């Protein structure tokens, strides 16, 4: 096991997501408790100036250092082990979440990344890495709500919105919100071993240390359509989730042909009608599993899957887990 203290730089800027900044240091700080003072991480928060930074939650954070000082220290021999880049979002005119990037921050990240052993983004921080050209030709993830934006703005990036984190050589990208803990644990596991990372997970009272391939456990059902017809279909599906909801049924409800219906869904929602119906059913099933004691047979029937085998296959396709595993982790009912 390495006993080297690793220099970690977390990028700060106004509007940054608070948990993106505070989550990883919590994980890294617990390492010393597990392995002693001889090993661990030296974490600093770096910003353009030493002025307080206002996060998206309204909480102000004081930087430890400036980008210029980090660059000077690196030039003097204190190499950056890990550069962590959090993100920031805003709502557009339609109430949709969009990742936002500051060209000045992107420029700083690009320069610091060249001095770091590895680079990792947290949540929508992937957009900053992409703007800096650090994700071109790589596979990457981000919060599912901005994945389409990332793919549209950066076609050279292979965007996969499902995993909670992805490692592509020396660049890591993490998914949304609490997945920053999973990403941080994965970094610890690489540096100090899997057993240490598992002990830290227990200190954090995490049910388990999720692998990177684990799904983000969210089905993207945001209202992304721009037409009233598709919005009506979406509501019709939700209200009649246990019904057959075949292409023919939906086409008849919308007064269009089956071929036209499929074209509309692919254009407006980026998926086939069948894929959308399955996603909607999985979303409803998730709610049942989280909040009720209903058997898998009842959940399957209530959500239109009809058999537990169909329910299980849908969960594996959409969430890369089983209904039972999902309930064990997320059930909130007594």
C-alpha cells in the first residue's frame, strides 16, 4: 500500500454545485482514519482569487489557494495527483436543466490538467472537461439530465448516461449528485486498494460501494417534447400504465398511423414508443418498490409487465440491476 500523500486540487467557481465540492473531501478525509497519518490525500480548493465563492446552494466557500499558486507549486515540483472538476447548472426558458461553463474556468482546467496525473469530473463537470477538449475520443458520463446536451455539443465524446462513473485511461467522469461518493471511493480503491475503500464506505454508512457500471437509477422521463400531441401521449401512458399500450393502441389514441407514431417518438423523445413505455413502467415500478410491500407479482401486474420475468428483464435493461436488489437499496417504507 502506498504511503504517499497525494495532492488533490478541487476547482472552485461561482455557481458550483455544493455537494460536488464537499462530497469527495469527505471520502478522502476518512482514509487517514483507516490507514493512519502516513498516507492519504492533501486536498485544496482552488479558485481564481481568494474571495469567497458562492455555490448553487447559496453557501459560500473560502478557497485554500488560487489557480496561479497551484500552477507555480506544480512548476516547483509539487505535482498534482488528481484534478477534480465539479459542475454547475441553470434552468433554461422552458424550465429544463442545462450545464453551464465559464470559458475562463475551462481555460484554467485545461492548463492544470496538463500538470495532473489524472483528471476527474463530478456530475456536470464533464461539460467543462469536454469544453477543454479533454474528453475527445473518450467514453464519458454525466448527470442524465444533461447527457443529451453533452452529446449534442461534443460529438467527439462517446456519452453514456447510464453508469455512475466511467474511467477512460487517466480521465474519470462521474454521474449526478451523490454519485460523487462512488467516484471518490473508486479513486481511493485505485490508490490504496479495494479493502480500504470498502471500509470507508462503511464509515459513510453507504449500503454498498457501487461499481462504475451500476446505473444512475433514474429513468429520464423529463418533459422534453415540444408538441402537445406527444405530451398528451405521455400523460395517456402514465394514466394507463397497466394497459397493453401497443403501438396500435397509442397510434389510435393519437389518430395517426403506427409508422407515423414511431417517427414522432423518435424525433421528439429519441426512442421508440415501446422503449418509452418500458421506461415509464420501470419508473412506476421503482416507486412501488421504494414505498410499498407489494410482491414482485403485484408490482409487475400494476405496471403492465404482467409477469415477474418481464419486470426483471426490464430492470436489467434499464437499471442494470434486479427489482429485489433495487428494493433492498432504496426502499423507504417501514
